[in-house]
C-alpha cells in the first residue's frame, strides 16, 4: 500500500495500461478527415505521435507522479493513515469553488449585451457598486465567522453559511430583473462567501496533520482558481444568448456548488480541537480516531489527545480571548501579521485581473483573440500554476515561497507597465508581451501568495484566538477586495488611454510585500499548531525563525523516537512477565 492507502498493484496496473495504450498509438498510422463534410477544404491528415514523444510524455508523467508522491508521502515517524485527514481537508477546500466562481461570474456578466440591456445600461458608478457590493457582504461575513464558528462549531458553521445567506443571495440574483434586487442578492451571496472563507481554513488547519497541512490548506486557493476558471468557461458559453439565460445560467449553477459542499460536510467529523475547547473529550477522541485511522487506545492517539487537552488548559489559564486580547502581546503580533498579509494578497493586484480582466483586455489588447478567450487563458494559468505552489509550500517553506512570489510579481508587473507606456495600443508585439507577462504575474501569484496567505493565517493563531483571529484577517482580505473592486473603474478611467499604468501601482505593492515577508513572516513548515505557539513565544525575530523551527522539529522527532522506544520496552516487559508466569 502507498501512503494514501492505494494498493501498489492498482497503481502499477494503471501505469502499465496507460503506457501500453500510448505505445499502441505511436505505431505508424494515419487518420484522414472525410472530404464529404468539407468538400471545399483540402484534406487534413493527422499523424500519430512518434515513440520519442510518447517516451517524453511518459517521463513527464512519472515526474508528476514522483512530485505527488513526495507531496502526500507520510513521514516515517508519523503513525496512522494519511488519506482520511487529507480527503477531509481536500473536500473542505471545495468551499473555494463558491468564492472563485461567484467572483469570476460577475467579471463576464457585466459585459454581456443582454444583461446590460436588461439592467438599463448601468453606468461606471453602478458597475462599480454591483461588482464591489459582494465584498461588502464578505467583509461582514468574515467578521461574524469567528463568533459563529465558536458557537456552532467549524463544520456546522460552514453548512449554515452555505445553505442560508449564500443560497438566498444566489436566488435573488437569478430572480432579479432590476438593479436593486440584483445588488441585494450580491450582498447576501457575499455574506455567505465571507463566512465560508474564514471557516474553511480554520476547519482544515484543525483536522490535518502537520506534515501535510500546508499543501491541503493551499488547496483552498486551488479551488478558488478552479471556480474562476469554471466561471470563465460558463460565461464564454452563454455570453451570446439573446435571453436571460445568458446571465441566469452562470448564476444558477452556484446552487450545485452549495449543495455539494453542505451535503458532504454532513458526513465529515467536527475538528478535535474545537471539541476539546467545548469540553467534549469523548467526541474529540472519536474524531481523532476517524482522521488518523488508529484505535482509541493507540499510544499516538492518546498522546495527541493529551497534547490538545493540555494546550487548551494552558491557553485557558492565560485568560479570556476577546477581540481586544487578539491585539496584545505575541497574539497581537500574529493578528497584525495576518491582517497585513491578507491585505497585501489583494493589493498586489490579482483581483484587477479577476474582476476587470475581460473589460481590460477588450479595451487594451488589440489584435489578440476575443477578451473572453483571454480571460479563460488567464484563469487556466491560474489553476495550473497553483499546483506547484502546493508542493513548494511544504517543500521549501512559507518564507521562501512568499519572497520569490513578491519578487516575480513585481518584476512582471513593471514590465507590463513599461511596455504599455512605451508603445501604442495598436502595437501587436507589445500587446503580446504585455499579455505574456500578465500570465507570468498570475503564475507567480498562483504558486505563492495565492495559497500561502491562507496557509500562514490558518496556522499562526492559538486555539483560544484562532476563530477571532482568522475572522479579522479574512475580513481584511475582503475589505481590500471591496476597496479595489470599487475604485478600479474610476482609476482605470482616469488612466485612459494607457490603462496599463495601473500595474505600476500593483507592482509597487509587491516590493512592499517582499520587505514585509522578510521582516514579519515566521517559518512554520512542519510544525504542529501547538509548536507554532512556542515559536512565536520564544523567537522575537521572524528572519531568525527558520533556525528555531528546525530545533523544534529536531526535538519533536527525538520525542517521537523516545516514545517508540518506550512503547517497545513496555511491550517487551509485558511479554517477559507473561513468559515468567507461564513458566
């Protein structure tokens, strides 16, 4: 069995079957397109790939397989099955689909001819309000998420957020034929998205083992990008419909995402940390057994449960966890760090491309394909480049990933701005270069700041302050999401005809992000959430944290080895006693 519990023989059969089929396809053969369908078009002949290209494809596939194996392979000192917790975390990531799809849908709808006519050709100010009102709802929802998560639990908090405010908002948008009702629907949908966006990383962080936490929490961002990609495809498919289906179909599809997420969570466990917080040790034990696939009396389960309980008792001894307490001492440092990091995730400019990419490409990229196609390409890049980021977060660590991301994004955006300022819109070569570097910028964001911001903010808070801390950091993300989505139409309007100058602004924030990451972001790769507390308590300088983290990891591995030795000695002593009694 591999680390995910998949039989090795099954993996081998799949791989050998794929290789056999590809080699069959590589045999010399021709496929001729029938002349009967296109009599005026010359015959088109497709030649199957050569064995060389098949070998290269297989080598690439093996490389991807190795990387995925490295990503999900359980360390030798970690007991229990990996796949239950990973699957729980991955399913919770589905909440990102709601976020991404809802955000991406409006980017295309606001340019659809039928929608513009149906809603009385909204002016620049109205478009700004319609787009940005979602973020007002998400800001309110994110702030309320901490209280809801602490009262109802992480799991039920997500279910209620999806089924009540989010579905209400979608229903209002689908039913709307005038701007006021559509705007109200956007607000309520945003309220649900804000609640979900704060609670999903919390749920993931509290259920996942430390060695895979970064990659799986980062999958929340992957699902956001998938949602954006799906929205771009659906918008492209319905844009030319001359009826209300052009915008109602993309909007109504959101009901499916809500039902899938809420329905699936009904069968998943509550987080053991929340149950310990509520004093329900029996259910916490049951949850741990489900997630780790070990017996209740296994030493690893007993030890982890005792550690969770001990840590919670220690946190309780420090006093209450009000919102004011979140800004005191090292907790305040973590709160400020999370707020600034989530703010910078927005200020580096990604949502300019997400919200207004379609209209920007239509106005500023002449000679290239339809702006809807360009938006699909950008969203495809966003999805694909999130995948290496998931591996890099747990392989290289949080700090290196964020530093490289800030550097790459800053350079890319400055190049876009420089090309736009130096050449007219009609310069085809310049437009190609600009679009290419926009894609490069999106690649850097997708593999660094996109997933890593959610990972860092999900793991830096103590159990006592996690719900409130995450609600505030997520609210900061949504506040700047609203601010930028609201002012961008006015900003780009003032910069015409060289709207690419806006990338000077986003690029400058990337350099600010670089300095901030170096000075304030702690390296938490491979640490349990309880060890992150110790890191913040004992190391005041973020740039020194990698060394202290390594020491914590070394001690953790040493403790694990000592436990294994103690268990073996205990078993040996029991066997010895039994042998003596038999004698």
